[in-house]
C-alpha cells in the first residue's frame, strides 16, 4: 500500500438534523438570541437556530464525564 503524507481527511461537512424542542426550551432559545443580539450590538436579530450547535458544543466540551468516556472509547 502506498504511504501518503496525509492521513484521513475528517468529515467536516455540516449535517442537517431536525429536532423537536419543548415550547419552553424554544422560548428560552429565542430569548437568549434576543439578549445576545442586544449585547453584541448587532442590528439584525440573531436566528435562534444558529445557537444550537455552539451551545451543544460548549455543553459537551464542559462535560468532564463525556470527555473521559469519549477518550476511553477512542483508546480502544
């Protein structure tokens, strides 16, 4: 087999998913987007859906148990 300098290229293509949120969570997401828009001084309102991926990423990054389990899974 040919040895190449590049290893596998990670799949960084966005994946579209559909989720159903409880009404209360959606209201909070909309409120969060409004507050963030005001705090950043942006003129155009922020789309609440654009907050979901960074929020999930921040949540998973901050979850020590998840990080440990993920590392254990990758070490197999």
